[in-house]
C-alpha cells in the first residue's frame, strides 16, 4: 500500500495542492472570509505546489521532491502554529502588524468540534510531506 502512494506521490500531491488552493480561494473570494496573516503565509507555501507538482507529473521529474518537501514542511509549521492559536494557545509571535488585521485566532469554521481551516491546511501539508518522503525513500 505504501508503495502505491510512493509511486503516485506527485499525482496525490498535485490533487491536494490544487484542492487546497481552490478551497482557500473559494472561502476568501466567494464566501468572503478575510484571511489572516498566517493564512496568507500558508497560501504562499501551498499555491506554488500546484505548479511544481503539475510540472513533476508532466516531466516525470523526481528532482522536485526536495523543493516540495521544503515548501510543505515550512507550510506545515505555519499551519501548526495557526492551529495552536485557534485552539486557544497564547501567541508566541505577533500575528499581524496592522491594527485592522484579522486575528489569527478567529475560527471561521469549526466542524465536528475540532476541524478548522488551519487544521485542514496542516493535514494537507503533512500528507504531502509524508508521501514525498515515501517517494524519496523509494528512489
């Protein structure tokens, strides 16, 4: 089973990155949720993955693994910190420098008593890191 995920790592990573990108755009542009600074940083690390894994699928290039791992790992750290704030953690770093900025602790979504937008982002990043690591080990 792990070999299947490793073999199809670029396809699954592309689907996750594309889905995450479309969902984030839907929530901000159509629903009207204003993203906080940490949400923007997560987007900065997720959006390029669509292009990166699209090219990897097209060219069958394993060289993108290290770039995908780097982007996804940093994105996961940011998403983890954002989730920490939304579950009531005290800020270790300021969220935004603008007084009118949206607080990173605001929960627009809270499904099943624990699922928030940053948790969805964290899940996507961690899944991408995991399957890319499997692909890297398979090489």
